[in-house]
C-alpha cells in the first residue's frame, strides 16, 4: 500500500514537472513575439532574398575574374581521329625471301588513326587581354559595393519600420487609455444626468467624445497592423498573421561627426560615390578595349 502511494506521488510530481516545463516552453514561444532591434536585423541579414541575390552577383563577378585570365594563359588543344574504310575482299600474297615461300591474306577494310597536340600563346593583343582582366576586377569591385549598399539600405529599412511599429504600439496604448477615460467620463456624466446635476447636452458631448475615442483606437489598430506588415516585408519574412512586438530599448546617443569629417567619410566610404567612380574607370577600360581592336595581334604556336 505504501509503495502504491509513493508511486502515485511520483506520478503527480512528474505530471507537475511536465506542466511546468510545458508552461515554460509556451511562455518562451509567446515571448518570441517580442523582438529587439538587433534580433530583427539579424533575421533580416540571414534570410533577406535581396541580400542573397547581391551575394550571388558577387560570386558571379568573382568567377568572371577567374575566367578573364584565360586570355593571358596559353591554349593547349589535343585532337584525335580514326577512320575505317570498307571495300570488296582482296587477296594479298606476300612473298617470303628467307625460305622462298609466300603468305596469302584476305582484306576487306582498312583502318586509319591520327593524333595531334597544339599549343598556342598570344604574345600581343593590343592590351585587350590585360584590359579584360582589369574590367573583370572593376566589375567585382562594383558588385561588392552594390552588395554593401544593399545591405546598408536593408538595415535602414528594418530600423525605420521597427521604430514605426514601436511608435504605432505606443500610440495604440495611448488611444486605448483615452478610450478608457472616455468610458469612465460617460459613466460619470450619466450618473450626474440621472441626479439632475448636468443637462442632456453634456451627456451627448461625453458620448461623442467616446465615439471619437473608439474611432481613434480603430484607426491606430489598423496603423499598427500595417506597420507590422511593413516590418515583416522589410525583414524578408512571410506574413502568416503571426504576432510580433517591438521591444522598447534604452536609446544610446551616437557620436555625430563634424561637417569636415562627414564630407571626408562621404568621399571615401559612400558606396554610391565609389560605384560612380568605378564606372568611370570601366568607361576608360572600354575605350582602351575598342582602341586595341585597331592594333594587330601576335601569337605563337
């Protein structure tokens, strides 16, 4: 009997542990609806299709750089061919000089085989080969800068939509508090009206204010839902109606550079400006390529 009681108590304890663990897991899942700004940025950087596309463009440009060196390397080619010719059967008699005898054979086909190996090297191409390599390297630089620019823009969009969601949440809280106060005000004015302390006009004004508060809450809920969709879109996530809450964080002021430092950073770090400069170099290389077409080519084999 005592053993049975002990087993029942152990079962109760196990059930309680399961309930507690399940509750903790559920609370953790529910808590996942609250994302910090760093969480949103990290999720975006890991799954945003725009960033993946930019990464593929960088990889493609890198392969193009590798392929551009082929014009500087020698070209080695090998050829091999074989043939078989059919003809009516022929009798071939081959005399033997040592023992004064002869061999007789019958043929109805002949087989031919040939093989060749060639090595070609371009010695001079008017600078076209070297300029092709330079163009590929500049295109790789442009792809990397475009990737960086895309990354910056994606992060900025997430930050903007994140704080838009946080603002919509706080405005909805303010609107809900205003509606609660309007409900309390209507209840108070109704009591005063029943006691004859206020006239009907005051009661109607309180109800109108309550109606405005309701409309304001509905509008702010719609705004919150729209900002939620915008954040999901900027993060590259599919919107299945799952909840997401922006967690308020303590604001840390950033160091603002001076105007001179800002101009210097713009010249040296701005991706758009650097890309424009790279495109100027691409234009110059294209001109050199076209100029090299007018020059003769020299090769050795």
